[in-house]
């Protein structure tokens, strides 16, 4: 598992070096097997392209006038997306890029070039070199790229053993570090959603395989890209940025360790969620684009007509959040580990969600993770929703001896169960 040390320090502000942190975690049984330094380095800043003109005699080179906050510089660029009034990374002469390239003044096609405009690959962020990395328009010209991206950072590769599902998150590692150092954890505050009638019906037909299901409906959603630092935080942890809504769920997953999934509510037939067993041979096209034939042992999330997700493993294409999405139903659930493990193996699907559900999750975290996603959404640049509603899920049969199920947890769950006696007709209790 990849852990951002910068993020870890935000949760547990220890005054220790990276080597000391790695040593203490390893001696406690959370072996740090490797590390990666993420930094662009000095001399690379955000800059605004003031003008862009084709070089005569070239079919792809342009000469750009670039404002880096300290002056205007002439740069020759071959990227197809170089355009006036865009903000891009600019490597000044003398800068040394992560790939070892040192930037010098040069002359191309007889035109002086005072630096280089950069793609993500040239900055060591990803393999994308299809064009310049485009930064948000509001990015300050002259801002160091390390500042824009939330660098420098160290990424630990931590070997978490199967019995430590509590450590499959930044908060889990922070708690371990707190126990080792005595430095208190600064747990992220979770804000509960407002009450209201849930504009969707939720039925849990297999409560043994799904002992808890929390649903949220968020309206007034506007899909867009996340801030650059959020995208890089996700990439550093091995997660591909997609959009502010999806990135918010993934950010909450990496922080708390509890998987979430967002459905486009308009694509759910009958505005309904049904947690049930699959029908033998039932088709489902998952988010990876593959059509799968399901087995009767698979647990699925379905709408009124069809399966829309493999429970605890991967969502389906038919209910995927897209650029046109305005209402989402957010799922935060608890699924039986053995069932998720069988489904993941049967379909050769190992995901961030299945990795955690297979090892057992704390069902009390389900509601908190849904609450925490609100804070993650703000961090990911998602606008505040016009309406946010929550449902208190129905609970299955009591499970004894699971992670985090002390007497307090059981008492809280039993009290909640008394308030919400499995309303399978969809008359859900508002949280």
C-alpha cells in the first residue's frame, strides 16, 4: 500500500525524519518495503502563455511568449495544445527535471528558446506526454510547481499483513504512529448530512452478505476536474484521477480505508437500489469495459431492472458518473469478506475496494466514511451540493467478534437497529 508521508504528518504531526518513521513502522510490523521521492525541483514554475504563433516552415513548432511572473520569455514549443491564455509548467534555464534533463537556452529553426514548457511525463508525474500539462487558470504565474502540486513528498510502500485491515488507510497508519510516539492523531472532522426523505428506495434482500448499507443522495452536483494537488495526491497513492466527484470518494477511501461508490441516480431504473444475489448467467458490464456473466453466488447492487455493480468489487458502466451527472447516490456499505473474496477471484478482479472488504471492515465506519466524503469533496473542488440527504441503512443479523466490535460498538448498533427495523419497503429513517 502506498502512503504519503506528507499526508501522514497532517494526521499525526510527529517531529521525526522519514527514516525514523519508516524504522518505527517496520519494527511495529508494518514493513516499509520501499520509498519514492516526489518533487519537481527548483526552477520549474507556473507560467501563462501570452501569445502563441506558428514558426514558418514547421508543421508543429510554435513560438510562445511566456509570462512567469518575473518577466516575459520566448519559448519554442512542439506540443499540440500550446495556446494563448493557458497556464502551464515552465522550466527556466538552469532547471534540472526529475528525468535528469538540464534546461538550457537553445535555438530551434533559428529561433531563440529561453526554457521549456513541460508535459506530465517531463515532470515525472505520469507517462502522459500527449501535450503540455494544463494548470487551472487561477494558478499564480511564478508559483513553484512543487507548491502547486503539494510537493515535496515521500511515498512509502507499506506491506500491510492480511490481519491488519485497520491499517489499510492513512488514518490507520497515523494511529499506529501515534501509539508508537505518543503524538495525538488529528482525525479529520466528519460533518453529518442534513435530514430529509431519501428520494430513492433501498432494499437489502441478503442481509447476511450485506449487514449494513448507508445511502446518500446528493443533488446539484457539477462535474469537473479536481485541484492539481488532489490529483497528484491520488496519483502518488496509485489511484487515477477522474473527476471531482469520483476523486472525493477515492480521497475518503485512502484517508479512512472504507470504500465508497457513487451512482448516477438518473441512471438507476426506478430510483431504486436492491442488494441481492445475482441470477445465474446475468450480464454486467463493469467499469473496466468487460461484460461479465455472473454466478448465483455473486452479490450485486441492482436497480429495479438489472445489476449495476458487483458488491464490494467494482461498479458497472450503466450507472457510471459522467460529465452530465447532476444527482448521485453515494453508497457506503459493509459486505461479508468471504463473499467478496469469492467474487473477486471468480472474475479475476482485484480492486482497492475488494482488497479492503476481503479483509473485513468496521461496519461502524460506514456512516462516518459517507460523512467524511463531504470534507473530501470540498478538498477535491466539488461545489457544495444544493441538497444532501442520508438514509440510515437496515442492519443484518448481529456479527460477533468482528473488527472494532467492542461493547460500545455493539450497543450503538443495536440501538440503531431498534430505530431502523429493516425497512425493506424503502421507508428509510433519515440520518
